[in-house]
């Protein structure tokens, strides 16, 4: 991909804006609650777009357009599963979690779990915190790899230099600004992602003549076929992605941080509108890319968005549009870093240390943990041998199955107890790990679906056959 000076300046300008937001957030953050949950004062628009941006990540601008470019519209079924799952998460979880987390003064998901059953609070907090750290460390690493590949392709940097630059930018504003900075940068990143996804295919389509004949000339009947290579196993796997929403710590943290439950309906409408429009835009990018690059197929299908931007747009605009890809990656990494540091301080250090420290001490320790988790992820990212999207799907399944059933049962099932919570949580995590190693027949099903079902059943039946002491 050709390097262009205007593109570089536009790109750097965007990065400086995110750092400026981090500086403003640093000045406004004075305590641990503010650093971890913005003092529960997020407005509906910021909540809505930060949920969407931290959720969709680079998958929306890289993975989905690339999959549709390669295989056609049949890949869009995953989007339908995500829309249904996201909507149910807003309706079933958001309000109750916001109210109960505040009533128990819970700043993290593990502390919320522990507050349900204080007698086993320490064990629940530590186990759930370890699950979060396990999956998020690899999740953050995959994001750093994606960011480094972006720098490498756009600016011709070597991989190591690109990895250092991307890591420093993301860690800087998360380290200083905490949840306030993460949420506001996610808000702007969500706006940028939406504009990019809608603008690019519109410009591309206006530049094409006789689109219908061009599609026919591709000799790819599957391009616009929603049911190409359809199988019920594949359909169930794609739809199952929606179940993951119930257990994603970085998404649930937004529900805990909104200023009050009255703001949730507005936030839900904004979030779902953003999500539907973004998915339509991503699908359109993939289709348009297949048309425009038919003569010279791309070596990497996931670069279709970047190549379209550079082909069709002024370099200054292209710089901002390509920054949207980094925005997508950053908006997930920053959330994951913050959640990881939060659970280390709130759910491992604070419950286990005998001598409690001041709020300021914990605040700075949380900042240090952001750097520590990022450092481990950085080391893992030095050798990017695993597929980024494989790691993302694995972590999504791990959180969805470990925490999703537990969240739903804790909020809605009155007989739920601490034994059932631990059993359900462990069942979900273990099933994901084991199922992932198997293949063939039923084991080709996305591991989230069986793991979620098993964890839910274990939670219900364990509650019936065990008693609180």
C-alpha cells in the first residue's frame, strides 16, 4: 500500500486527538470509582456508542468486509445473530445490572458476582477475575497485532516499530484517563467508524457504471446469495455469536456506568441504530470491493476497506478513514486493558491484602496494572503466529459461556446460589477450551453454543440440588 504524506498527517492528527481526550480525562479523574466506572455518570449517547465501538472492534472494518468480499452475503448471518443478542442484552441485562451493581457498590463484574453471595465472595471474585485475565490478555494481544499490521501496511514500518507505536498510544490515554477517557474516545471512534462504513460504499457505488452487469460479469452467483453453502450447523454457529453479549465484561461495564436507568431506552435505540447501519455498511464495503478488485484480487481479503479508501478518496480523507480502522481496534483494546487492571485491583489485591490502602493508592496501582497487562500482551504480540480472528472468537466464546449464564441466573433466578454460580462459571470456561480442541461433525459447531447451554443447565440444576449453608 502506497505511503502518502497527507495520509500520515491526517492519521497522526487523529491519534493526537485521542491523547488529548486522555489528558482531559486525567484532569477530571480523582478517585478509583471515577477511574473504573466514571463515577456512574455516562450519558446515553456516550454509553450507546462506547458499547458499540468496544464491541465491534476491528472485526467490523476488517473481518466482516473481508469475509463478504471472499464468500459473499451468506456471511452476514453472523450480523443478525449479533443484532438479536445485543438487543436482548440491552433489554434483559442493562437495567437490572445497573441497579444491582450500584446497590452493592460493585465496580467490576467479579465484585458484582461476589456481592450476590458474600460468604463465598473471595473465591468467586478470584476465579472470575482469573478467567477475565486469561482471555483478555490474549484478546489484547490480538488487538495489538491488528494495530501493528495496520501501521505496517499503511506506512511501510517494520512490524516491531509499528507494534511499539500502537501500544504506546493506546496505553497512554487508558493509563491516565481511565474509564472516562476510554468511553469518550470510544464515542468518537464509534462516530468515525459509522461515517467511514457509510461513506466509502456510497462513494464507490457512485463511481461505478452499470453495477448489475458488473456483478453478473464476476461469475460469482454466491456474492449476493444469502443462502450460499447453507447448512444448519453453520447457521447455528453464526447465530450463536449473539449469546456472547451476555458475558462480555467490557460491554457490561458500560451498563454499570450509565448515569441512571431512565437513560437506558435512549441509549438502547442509539446503540441498535448504530449497529444495524454499521453492519449494512460493512456488508456493502465487502460487496463493492469484490466488484472493484475483480481484475486484481487482494492477497489479504481483510485489507479491502483500506484499499478502497486509498483508491477512491483524497489522501487527507483516506487518512481519517483508515484511522477508523485503528479506532475500531483501539476501542476494544482500551476497554479490555481497563477491565483487566480493574479486576486485578478490585478482585484480587483488595480482597486478599490485610492492610487496606488509600483510594489514591489503588487508583495509581490500577494505572500501573494497565501498563503491566499491556506489557504481557505486547510480548505475546511479538510473535503473531495465531490468527487474530480465531483469538477473538475464542475469547468471545470464553466470556459468553463463563459469565453469560451466570449473569442471567443471578438477575432472574431466585434459587441461584454460590455453588451453582461457581459450577456454571467453570463449566462454561472448560467446555469452550475442550470443544475448541475437537473437530468433525457436531464439534464443528461454534463452541459458544454448547458451552452456554451446558453452563446454563448446570447453573439451574446445581441450584436445585444444593442448599445454602
